């Protein structure tokens, strides 16, 4: 028995003792040696091991991901050391914490890569409820604060609950879409669950407020519903109703915080008033950084804008420093790596042996692609400055650990996908 199967059996042993879950797990475990492919035929599931390359991890996916992680850590350190020295009295403050988060995430990634992804069927609804509960706790814990309420604080450690919510949405909709795949064209099974998820999640993010989270979670729900077979006409209707709702909230003054984030959008390089000049300070310096990099960049570590011109360059605007130091071609190479990662992930997961694996894997990879695109649009002023992090590059433990854990699930899907892994 390989390491993967030993870990899986250990997890099943623990879950068997959960009240009400044991009998269901026994029945599922009895049948888990088989699966139903997309043609409805019963097939034997192949055993997998940690070492066997043709049944183990996908090397191409793992190498691309490793390159992105290493480059992300290097560029985050380069972008962060001036502000770390100024605000934390140590140039290594952010990078030491980010490396620690990366190590935790990588350990979780390899652990989850040997846990049979089918077990997540049983956690789809509980994880969704837990994510909503934590968002409510965040709101109560920060009542009276003038700042956005997005984090649960435990001493020096903070957890951004919206990162958990993104994964919970993908997991639940993957479970739902695989169980009711042949009924997703109906309103009851295809549209209504998505509406419920969207309304509850949007409300909980609205009261934080976290509007970029609303955008990302809304797009994740739409992507997962489309993958599950929901007809496109429902998306047109939802877009119309959503636009009407935003208009009503805007004219009634319910979007004050959101409207403040829209101020200066598209005007970063225009001088109109002193207030607008200050409002567009971050986006303008982001554009200065991107422009000053030219074709080949100023050189690694040679950015000027990170020296207290671009606020918090280690977070959402880290890619502007990438452009300044590595230039157009260096930034293009980073984007190509992201494109290769997402493409490889899609290619693998589309060949998963069942619908749940396909939906879960494609959904997790779509989240990465979505955040990369939105982050680039924000730092170039094509979208308002709404705080969207760049996966594996932006500083933050919640995001990095969750993303690496999700990549572990994708790696587990590669074990059973019918694709060459070398």
C-alpha cells in the first residue's frame, strides 16, 4: 500500500467515528474502487503511489507552480524591504513571514495531494456553512471599527475569511453540479442554488464591506454554474437584475464606500483637483512603475517607486514592481507562467475520471486565472482600485496557504486523470 492510500485510510478511519457520517462513508468506501466515467460506464479506479511517476503527481504542473512560487517570493521581498525597514524596523519582516506561510502551504499541498479528492463530497455543505459563520464572526468582532471588517485577528496572525469562502463556493458547487449534473438545466437544481449562494455571500461581504470579494465570488459562482450546465439565458437575466440592484443601491446611498473607491478611476494621470491627485496617488505611482520599467527593466531590486512612493507595494500592487524591475519582457514571462499553470490545470482536470473532479479542479484553476486578470486590470487602471491580490506574489498568509492547499487538491486530481504526467 502506497503512502497516498495509507493517508487516505487514516482520514477515513477518523471520519468513520463522526456520528451520522460513518455508515455513508462505509458504503462509499466499498464502492470507491470504481467510478462512473462521462459515458456512464463503470471502470476500476487505478491505485496510486507517491513515487510512481505515471500514477503520481503531474511533473509539468508541479514545476510550473514551483517556478511561480520562487519568483513570487523573490519579487515580494524585493518590493517589500523598503517599507518593511521603515514600518517594521527590519527589511526581512515581510519575507520571513511569507516564507513561513509558503512552507506551511507547501506541506499542506503535498499532504492534500495524497488524499483522495472524493472525500470532499462529504465536506461541501459544512465548509460552506463554516465560511459563512466565520464571516458573521468577523462582522461582530469588528463592530465599531471605521476600517473594513475582513480579518479575524489572533494576536499577530490574521485570517481573511473571504479566502476560505472562495474555496467553499467552488467545493459546494462542484459537489452540487456533479450530483445533479443531469438536472442543472432546470431552475430548481441549476439556478436556484446559485441564487441562494450569491445572495447570502454577497450580503455577508457587503457588510464587511469587501466589494472586490463580491466581484470575485460572484464570478466564481457564475463560472461554476456554467461548467455545471446552467443555460446562458439565466446569466443574462441575472446580470440585468444585478445591474438594477446596484442602481437602486447607488441612488439610495447604500454604496457610499464603493463609490469612494470609484473616485479617480481612469484619471490617475490627469491633474484635476488636489483631492483627486491624492485619491489617485497609488494607481498613478503604479503606472509610473510600469512605465519606467521599459522593455528590460531597471534590474532586480532597483525599483524606485517602492521607496515610499507606491503604498504597500508588497500587496496588491506587487506586479507593478515586477514590471519596473524586470521590464515588459520579464513581466510577460511571469504572465506566461501563470497562463501555462492555468492551461495545464485545465487540461488535467478536464480529463478527470468523474464530474466532481472535473468541476472541482477547473473551478480552482479558474479562480487563479480570474484573480491574475483582475489584478493586472486594477494596477493598470482598467478597473477601480478595489484590492485584488496577485496569487502567489502578494503578501498574505491566508491567500498563500489557501492557494497552495487548493493546488494540493488539483495535484490529487492529476493522479487519476488520464493524461501523461511526465
